[in-house]
């Protein structure tokens, strides 16, 4: 599984990279703030919403600490998607929030 640290992801975004971030946390967690521009798809909805994603794009998946996003990455990779898990998740995120 591809992995990237939250710190490195923040640097890429600060450098102007246009990245596809998917936040797999639950609604109450996302209400406390999410990475700017991130798409919110709770982990339990990934299988039913997988058609919203484009297999030609790369996605960075984030949760609170990296566990749920890791599970989402495993599932999506098995479906042929290009995904990277954000290790440390939002607990390690030091960038902006929206």
C-alpha cells in the first residue's frame, strides 16, 4: 500500500499541488474540520460510492490516525484505484482546516 505522512501531504498542498483527498471519517469528526478541498466519504459508504471516483486519478485517503483510511485504501486498490494512505491521519495534520 502506498503511504504518505500528513506532514508531506501538507507540504505538497502548500507547494500548490492539486491533490484529490478523501476524508473517510464520520460526520461528527469532519464537523471539527477537514483538509481544505477534501471530499468527505465515510468509510462505511466507500463501497456504495466507489463509482464517484475516477480510476485515472490518484487519491489520498485520510482518517483520524490512519487505520480506517488504510482499510479504505485496501478496498479501493483491490477495485483498481490508485490510492495512498495518509499515515498519522488528522492527528498528525498541521495544515489548514476548513
